[in-house]
C-alpha cells in the first residue's frame, strides 16, 4: 500500500484504506473515497491533486490525499 500522493497520473488505483480522524474519513467517504473504489490521479496542481472518482473530478490537498492508501 502507498498513499495516493505517490500514484502516477493516469494510472487507475483501488482504494485499500482511508485513514485519518473520523471527521476526515467521513468527509472523504461523502466524496466517494471508500475502500474498493477506483481512483485515478488526473493532475497535480499547486500542491493539490485532481482525481477522478466515481465519474467525478475532485481536487484534494496533499495532506488529505496522504490519508488515502492505494
């Protein structure tokens, strides 16, 4: 497992675990970041990651992305 921040752009990854405090986990869960979901890093922009998850494009900061293990 590795944090989402290390994923290569364009490569599909399956989420294995979402860590962090409960508030953070619930926020990510509402965005679709749950175990078993496929997430693809589209781009990195000014310290943020732009990812595709469940047919949506979402921007998350690196701190939050480091809590998502793929």
